[in-house]
C-alpha cells in the first residue's frame, strides 16, 4: 500500500471536518460525515473491548494543578499543556487535561479494590488537549484537541505479561478487521544517560522492558528497540506506520507503568491479604479519532471499508416520483442502521454522479421511471455493478456495510 494522499484534501471533498480561525487553531470541528466514521469506530471498539472485559467510565475535561503535580505531567509534560486557568479557586490553578490517566487513577482509588477485581480495565473515549506548537499543526493529524480510545488496566505486577499479550492480541484483531497492514512494532525504552527524564529505579525499568520484549518475542512480532522513546513513567510498545509525508508515526502504544500506582497511592488487597500497589497498562489501539481518521483517509485514499463509509448508499432520483420513492427507501434503510443520502441536487445526471463521487459512498443507485416500474435496479458499488431487486439491495447492504472485516 502506498501513502500518496493528503487527508486534508480528502476530508474537504468528503465533508469530514473543518477548522475555523475564530474557534481556534488546531481545534477541528467534526461534520456529520466525520461523526459517522467516529461513531462506527467507537461502536466497533466497544464491542471488542467488551469481549476483553473492559468497563466504561467518563471523566471531566480538566483537573487541578495538584493532580498534575502528583502525576508528574507538570514536570515532564508542561510544555505540551495549555496554560493554566486561573481564578477558579484560591489554592489551585486548573488545567485542561493533556491525558486521561490521572483521572482514571482517581477512579481506581474511589472504591476499595481487591485482587479478585483485577485486572481492572477502565475505558473511555476521552477528550484531551495539548498545546502543540502552531507551526506543527496539520489537519487532523496534529491538533490541539483530540479524543482518545483510551483505557487503563490496573493489575497485580505478576499478571503483567499475560495482560500485555492480551492487549497485543486486541490490537492485532482490530487492525485486521479494519484492513490495516504494513505496521510494525517498536520497543521504546528509557535512556540511562538521561535519568531525570524517566521516573523510578533502573531495575524496574529493566524488568518492565524485559516483560515487553518477551511478549513481542512470544507473539513472533518483528520489532526494533529505541532508547529514550519511553513515556516518563514506563517503557512501551509503539505500533508504527508510514504516513503520506513519508514519516513513520505511531498509531498507538502499549505502556507498562510501574510508577503511577505508588505516586497516586493506589492499593488493592492482594491474595495474601496485604495491601499492594498495582502496575498500570496504558493503551489506545485506535489512538485518537483525529489521528486515526487522518490515517484511515490516507491509507484507503478516502475509499473506506463499507462499515466505515460515511455514506453507504447514495440515491440519485430522477424526477419527482423518484424522489418520493428514494425517500421511502432511505427511511427503511435508516431503520436498519444503514447510512443513506438522497441527492436533491438539480443539474445533469453526469454532474450529479461526479458530485457523488467526491463523497466516496460505498454504493450508488440511480432511480428513474424505468427502475420504479420494473422493480430492477443497478447498484453501483465497490464490488462492481449488480442488477438487483429492491429487497435484495437491502440484504446486500446489510451484509456488506454493517459488519467490519
Ligand atoms: Zn494513560
């Protein structure tokens, strides 16, 4: 697969999102076609995560300075955070959250926890804000506001390897279902020459790096090792893919965090009855909606798999009777969760077809008098033209656009 296309021009044609000076740099606003993709991705990953035992949570978009002092973000990540909101209370500034982790740690400690509940997998499509340099902002791929397919898994350290293997399996399953290929793995480690940038004892770093290495080897995944690319709280496995501009970027990462449990004073009652601090896995197979949709648009040149296509059936009625007929079909298919658009444009059919092409629907149907009287329709779709009756069109679409993979 080559990556020659820029998601920004594709997204303009397909009406996915826009940016607006008055709203603010790097803050994309999603249009209905973009939200259709987001919603499909969310529904898909929820089903997968449910199977793997995740529970869903919701946390606010901001937090106090003391929260980010404790997490270490104000020390290690402040340059990437929006400036503080002042004057809300006397003792603390507030920050827009740059990551969901500290909030999730608070959810862990909000209730008593026992080893029987672990691994505890808390998932949220969480909105975060990062103050990226204005020069680096780019469409959806580099933004200041993003919504992450986030989750934090709290576990007994002895279960880390088994859970990392399960998380890697979830990643592979997702990419296979979506149709992504050609990604590779990177084991991102600390840098012993920069101890101040990486929290915790050297032997803990080595132990966690070795666990990640063993997981990659056990699953027979080819990978490279990179010194100094770890998160400040632990090593990680990055999933890398080459983007349109030729640069390799991370789609997602699986981080093994042995620091935050102690920093946040998190405890669970272990099987021996003693209080123990959990390790935490941070993971986001679908990254953020912003970056992932940019990647999908470029990867598929806008021709998304049927279940992700913002418009799954584009109806082109010719004449007033056909408009009514098309609206009736649309109504029926929408009830079956199929995304239908009825074209109401004036002008020649060839112009209307050309306009439809920009939106890259999964399938198109021209409806005129002949089609209505005969009950036979030519469905133009990615799998070639098909001559079908209306009831067969419904069946065909249901089979091809509702299920991933
Ligand atoms: Zn996290």
